C-alpha cells in the first residue's frame, strides 16, 4: 500500500468511524485518540508520518483559531465580576495544585505548573463545539461559554510565562515577539482588507485561516506551541469585526467550523501515536484513576458551589454547568506532550494523564442529554455567548402607524394594510 493511499484511508476512517460510534455515547475525539494509540501498538514508529504531523498542526491551529473567534469582549465585560471571581478561584486552584506537584512529585516548578494547567484547564474549543448537543438552556450555555473562554485566556497567558520563565532573556525576547504579533496581526488584516479583499471577493476565509496558521507557527517557534498564536489571531479578527465585518462573519465562522471538522480528528489521532506502549501499564492506570477520583469531584464541586452561592441557582442547573466544563482533552494532550518531551515526564505519568483526560471528556456525554462530538457543524446559534442571560424580557410591542382616517393602529392590523 502506498503512503498516499494509507493517508486517504486514514482520513476516511477518522471522519466516519468515530461518528458512527457516537450512538454509544463515545466522544469522537476519544475514538480518534484510541485509534492512534492502537496504531502505535500495531505499526510502531511507522505512524509518525510527516504528512500526518502537518494535518495535525492544521487541526489544532484551526481549533484554537475558532476558539479565539468565539471571544466576545462585550459579553465578558457585561458579567466581569462573577467571571473575575471564577478566575480567582481557578488561579488559586492552579497555584495549590502546582505547589503540591512541586512538593510531592519531585518536579521542577515549571513542570509542576504545566501539570496543574494540564489537569485543570477546560478545553474551550472542544467545549464550544459540543454545547448544542448537551441540552443546556440559554443561561447555562452563556456561562459555560464565557467561563471556558475566560479560563483559557488566563491559561494561555500562564502557559507562555511558565514555558519561557526559565531564562529571563528568553522571556524578554519571546514577550517582545508576542507583542509584535499582537500589533502586527491587525495591521496585516487591515492591509489585506484594503488591497486584496476588494479585488478577490470571498477570499476572507482563506486569508483568515492562513494568518491563523502563520500566527500559530510563530508561537510554535517561540516555544509555546501552536495554540497561542492561533488563539491570538482569532481574538484579533473578532475585535476587528466592526471595521472588517466580513472577516469574522457568521459565514466565516461556519466555514471555519467545517474546516476544523476535517482536520481536528487528525490531531487527536496524531496525539495517540505519540503515546508509547510503555505508557499504558498498570501503574499508569492506577495513577490515572486516582487523578480522576481526586480531581474530578473537586473540580465539579468548586464550580457547583460557585453557582449555588453567587447566583442561587438550582442544584441541577449548577451541576450541568460544572459537568460541561470538565473536559480537558486538548489542553491535557498538548501539555502532557510538552512535559514528556521537554521536561522528562515519565511514560507512566504520560499514560496516566491520557487516561485522566479520556475519562473526564466522556463524563458529560454519559451524564448529559446528548453525546459529545468534535464535529463543530451542528445547528444552533453561531455565537451563544452573544446572548446574555436575561429574566423573562417583556414582549416588544409592534410598531404603530398614524392612520389618517382615525386613531393609531398596529402595523400588523388589517386596517393598516392598503
């Protein structure tokens, strides 16, 4: 079998089989991840193909570009106080778990910080892709969306600092390069909008994706992986919505969802191929189950208690919000890979993190109404965070026209029609 045919068969399998298994409430990303692990057992290092690595990079970049486009500054400002309280609690949790890992697991402070981020940070892009399938109401969707987005912004900032803080000179250089990226991306978009888009109608989506990939590659070369740059490009594109409405339009968002549908499964499969067989022994299983038993109830309980105390929500609604925020799949896989490659994390702990993230990713699909799927093209609101929760708004009266033959009448009444 030629390599080209093998890649085509792999793409076909990853686009069809995981979705077929969703009837059993198995999340499609988990199926893709397990398929990658199985491929390593069957074919060994032959699974580490450069073409697969490229498709994987495009997949993770498109997922975080999509997450950046979902950021709504107006929604974040509108409810900044409860979001700030949520972030303070999350930051305290990260610090406490990082300290425990540094104190008792014999890890350096950078590795301990990354481990805390890996097990506590919800994967926003993945969560946003699943909201319409979880049976949440508008208020619950609003809070899940914005808590996940706010948490990811903080986590990406922490990731950048932790990875670069080992050398002050590297941190200064990388910070300068990141600042240049933040300044340069809007200028690039504006230049493209002035000199390219008018002469190439319909090219906005292609330009958005290409700039996202360039931003992802820049931050990858800085040593902070693809996701930071792709997320920044998505946020910038959303902030330019008023000046360049076609850039972050609903059509482009939908197109990006379809684009991610094709490439994201390659990332999960590729991540599975980087889990060595030695990482899935009995010790890894015990540690993974222990992490799940210790951290998952704690994470759910903290969010549940916040919702109950701060908003007086019902126990059921608070629990649904907490459950929807449990998946850490993407963040755990990315940071586990970094810990394994750059900080010497053992194979056993790598396998334990994989087991932990598989279990917490499956939890919402098992307990909430509909199965989770990485496919981001389900019907529903394109920007659920745009609609803030509101308390039974009064109906807006229909416009009234002045009738020359009598008193004002409603525009919809027969008397108002010619």
